[in-house]
C-alpha cells in the first residue's frame, strides 16, 4: 500500500465545483490503476461520512458509499495508535493537526505509507506529500 486518503480529498472528489476536483479524479484513478490500492482509516471514513452528509447532502454520501468506498481498503486504528495520536495532539500547538489527522500520521508510520492524498498541505511537514 502506498497511499492513505484524507477527508479533504474525498470531499473535493465528490464536489464537482471544487477547484481540485478533476485533478483528484485523475490522481485517484492513476493510483488505483498503477498501485492497485488506496487506504482509508476508519476514523477518516467516519469523519468523511459526517462531513459529506452535512456539506454535500445524502446523495453525495450514497454515491461515495456505493462507488468509492468499495475501492478503498479500510485500515482500523489500533488502541495503541489511538493513544499515540492523542499524545501527539496534546503535545502540539494551536496550529496542530486534528485528532483524526494525528491518527492518520500514526497509522501511516505503522504501514510504511509514503503518501497521504489530501487537498491541503497539512501532511507535507510529516513527509506524506
């Protein structure tokens, strides 16, 4: 597995008006075709379901659940990873990543993942660009 995906990318993927919509469609298609796998943590899935329903509506959530989720490998955050992510969050400053982002970083280390597909740059300082 070479990439984890973040909520920001998934929201942009389903929002046809997002400036990075087309770029993400091509990037994900390439990643799935060449690498064969993109992973999502169960925490990112939960965050995505909620944000998608609130921001894009029930039809976008249904499309995501039927068309995109089956192509993603769900990786479960382990109890020790949850604890490490909480420590990371508590030790960081006001510009810190969210708790879900901290869990993504911890899981990426466990899996040896070198990329996080996201719209923003929050994973770049951690070497997941």
